[in-house]
C-alpha cells in the first residue's frame, strides 16, 4: 500500500471544461470522440501519481522571455513589444498552494507571429524573441514570467477569425489526474467575445477565470506592466471532513 | 478564480478550465519540432537508457482523426511504471529510467509519435489486484479542447490483460482491443505499435479519472 493509493481528487467538471465536440471551433469536429469517456470509478496509482521536475536543470533565463532567445551570437537586443510580467499562484481547489510544480508557457511575439516552422503569418519574426518559458512554482505556489504582450492574429476558422492576445500555459500539478493545459487572455481585450476557441467554454465565468488581470501594484514604474493569472488545479482531499465530501 | 459552494457551506474553487494546446504546442513543450534551439535539459521521448532494468522497447503509433487522416500536430505524454512496477516520479535525466516522457507526431512522413522505454511491470489497481502492464498516454492537439487520456497495453500479455480490472471495466470487449499494442521485431529491436483513433471506426477508448 502506498500513500498514493488513498489519494482522491475532486472530480473534473466536464460541463465547466470545454466539450470535445464544439463545432464553432471547426477542428474539433473530426477530432472529438463520439463514444463516451470510460469513467474509472477507482483510479489507481497510475492516475494518482505524476512527475516532479525539481531535479530538472533550468537555465537562468528560462522564465525570462526578454532574455532567453537571441538569433545567432553576439546580439544583445531586446524583443519588440509591451514589456509585461505574467505572474500568479498555482492553488488547488481547496485553496492550498501547489509548490514545486512545473509551469510552462508559450506565445506569439508582439506582432502575433509564432516562432514555429508551420506559422506562415505575414507578421515578422522578432530576432530577439523565441516565445517559450518554464519555471517551477515556489513553496507558496507562486510563478512568474517576464515577456512581451503577444499580439492577436488571424486564423482560418470562420471567414474572419482572430485569436485574442493569449499565452498558452501548461501545469503539471501533483498527478497525471491534475494535468492541465490552458490559455490566459488579457483583461479588456475586445477580441475575447469574438473568439471561437473562447466560445468552446459554456460558462462566461469560465472565460473570466482565464482572463489575466492588470495589477498596477505589481507593475514596475518605467519598466513593465504586471498581469496576474492564478491557476487552480484539481483539489486533493486531505482531511477527514474533505474525505466525507 | 471562481468559487462554487459545497454542501457543507464551504467553498471550493473551480478548476481552471482547459483550452486547446493548439497547433504551436511544440514551441512550449517540444522545441525541436517547432525548430527552436533546445535548452540545457528538455523533457523528451526517452524514458529509459540502455542501463535501465527491464526489456528495452519502443512504443510507436499514429493519431488518426474521424476522416481517417493523420493528425500531424498531436503532442503525446506518457506515464508508466518501471520494469519492477514502481513509478519513478522524480524526473532526472541522470537516472537510467524516468516514468514520464513526451513525444509528438510530425508534419512530414509517417507522422508517428514514439517513446524509447522498457516494458513496465505490473501495478496494483485501487483494490490491490494487479493491473496488466500498461502505459498511460495523454493526447493534446489543435481541435482537442481537453487532453484525451488513454492507456497502451501489450498484445503478448494476454493472460494479464484478461484479468486487468481497468480493461474489464470497459463494457465492450471490442473496444478493449483498441488499447492493445501489437508487438513487432525489426533490426533487433522490439517495438509495440498502437494507432490512436480519435473518432469513428475503431475509436480508441478514452478515460476520465
């Protein structure tokens, strides 16, 4: 018997997450299962454990997208765009910090162009911007990245679909069962209500939780604006009372 | 964050909702596929070095959509026990075996994901009975709004498969077979192949847990 065998997580609310089949986002039509998910009533340690990355050697600028990409040697320029810090806490559904978990992010540059072989958008690449970051949350679950605000970009879905500015975020959490990939949007972005991917969420509150908030107090004068994005992973039942829930 | 009340008058925060990993997931999680220089250490598709205990194997497969077309922008994560049936959660590239790995299908050619690993040992189910050897797989891609979670089993473990409580929890015996990888031997290597079918004929069983 291992501790993991007694673990229990709050069930995932599949009506709160976007459904697999969301025809407004056209690519889901052929990529969504037609059969129901098979529900494991009693998950095993295969589901209730997961990787920890504290031994992974991160580079000094892995969470600093202003510094972690230079095309070629000897360049010392900074990326173009609005300097921002994206930060927040990873908490579980009971409000408990999720320490030492891997948070990864990726994004387009300030012009809305991804540094990816398959992105052919006419906005230019930025020679000083890669668009990838990673860090490990601290003891209290905090993480932060320094970057530039990504630009919106058009994509082929409807005739004139645009993605609002967004940063992709990947969080491990304590188990395979808590694994989560999502996107942070920016408070006040007028494209949010027009986005077919945002519309895969049924509940306006869900969109709200994916919206990073401008935090003037944590912004740095004459340097950067701060956007706060707290991430909630599935709650792990810990106490007697929680376990009765 | 959003809160929901619980029956006992407390509050529970709602889990952050998922959004698709999108077509450019590689920039963040599979840098070489995007064409971005690698950092000092990356999480990738080799779970086991030749020094690891157990039978060295490769796992390969394609991801196929409801039209029968290859999904060329899929990103796959694997999680499995070591040869002795124990998980090795502390990811450390200096160790011969890690329980976790990542792979991606490619834009060109066969478009196969693959993992270099060892055959996992048996892990107990929640009721203590042994499950058949298996590898947990999670599939992310453009058009997948929340990852699809499945398992890969082995076709040369017929006896263990027949008594695996998780396989047997799949009501349809026909559907159970969608999780069984086929053993191949080529160039002195042992390879197990499993295509993941997202929709339609032979649709892979996906789990929630």
